[in-house]
């Protein structure tokens, strides 16, 4: 299966154990030497319309990704 960065960014991360919805992928960390994806990042939710910053970003190691579907990505815990 191949997937572009734009396709990954539109997918929501969901915990495979309890169904917690973390949000959509905002960014990826890639090891430039090997070309492998290291981490998937979900940006934190804005506080007070963004005037008070935002919550902490959630970082998931690529090894936590269990299944990539057409609309969402299942991850193992956080």
C-alpha cells in the first residue's frame, strides 16, 4: 500500500484498545538518513480560540500504528 503525506494528514488517530479519538495527523518526523517515518504528530487543541496557545502535541511512534484504513488510523495506546 502506498499513501501520500496529504492522505495521511486527513486521517484521524483512534486508540485500538478503548476507542479514544486523538485527532488528525498534523505532521510526521522522518529520519532523513534512512527515509523511514519515526513519529506521527497530532497537534494539540487550541485554547480560547488560539489566544491562550494550545495543548501539548501528541507524538506517536510509527511502531504504535497498527492499521491504516480509508478514514482513520488505529494506534496502540498512548
